[in-house]
């Protein structure tokens, strides 16, 4: 079954918020060190449950969080709570109902691969101020045996959806060659130790895997147990990522 990207995570929003990794503070610091304004206005597109939005709120005067999925917006509200600097809006990346030259910084954290690149670029250019920047970030599995085996399990062996997105650093950068006029690429390794229950939640949050009580879930759990037993140390596995940031002009 193939899903529309907006609806893809509707039944996964809670586990997505619970399990997905955060973004290194060094990436945020790098973004803001390259802006010409101390307290900018940000537009965070594909905000999901609000992890990156929350980091922006600590440094911005105003943050527009753009999220078309209702379940994700509900999770964002639970995660961030009330904040006078936050405006949560039900728009898509391809049609952002904001005035021209609104944003000093446009950010997209682990969501740009779902967008129509041509259409969203026109909208980004329209709402971005003259000297504004675009920041595109992804948390990509590190190139370790454990993480590469995990990637295969989730996106191949245990996947039940025909919608499958493979996030590889080289392919991402290739796809961005005609998006930016110029950009800087930086990489921030980070990791977190997870027990099996954390890993099972994380696996459920993937776009192509079953959730509990769906067909294929028990098979996924058994395969993950085999993988976990192979790589665990003190009943945990170090989940390693590279946060890849592209910051530039369009």
C-alpha cells in the first residue's frame, strides 16, 4: 500500500515523538553563527513533533512551525506546550500561506526528502528575506556494521509499505546540487545508548514498518531481537548518527 506523504505518519506520530533522535546543539550554533541577525524569524517546515522547532525557539523572536499532519501537530503541542513565540500552521512545503520576505532562516529537519523540490523552492524563495538562509538537516545512520544492518532490517527485510525512502548522504547532496546557489555542508556525529524497548519504538516510527498489532510486526520484533543480541553490550546498543547539515542560499 502506498501512502500520501502527509498521511504517512498519522498512526506513528506518538511513537515518532517518543523515539526519534534530537539534533546536536553544534548544528544549531553553526546555523545562527552564519546569520546577520541576533534574534531572527524562523520558518520550520515539516516540523513534525517539534524537536527542531523547540531548538529554534530558544534563539528566535518568532518561529512559524509548518506541519500539514494533524497528528504531528498534536504531538508538537504536547512536546513544546504554550509559547508566545510559536505559530503552528497547517500548510504544506509547496504552499506556505505566509507573506513575502517573512523568514530570516528556513529550516527543514529530516523532512525535505518528502517535498516536491521544484515547487517548494519557489515558495522558499518567496518567503525568505533577501539575505536569508536555508538550513536542511538529516540524521543519517552512521556507517558502522550495527547501524547498516539495522538499516537493512528496517528498509528491506521488515518493511511492509511500498513507500520506501533510502537516506544516503551522497544521494542527498546530489539531489541538492540544483537547489542551492551556494551552500556549506557540515557533519555532526552523535549517538545515544538504547535498550531493546527504545529500539522497538524507534523501529515502529519508520515510514515503512508496521506498528503493533499490524501484519508483520511480530516478524519485525523477532528480527530486531536477533540483531540486538548480536550487537548489544550491557543490554544496550549505541545508536550512532551523522547529523548532516546543508546551509546556504537559494
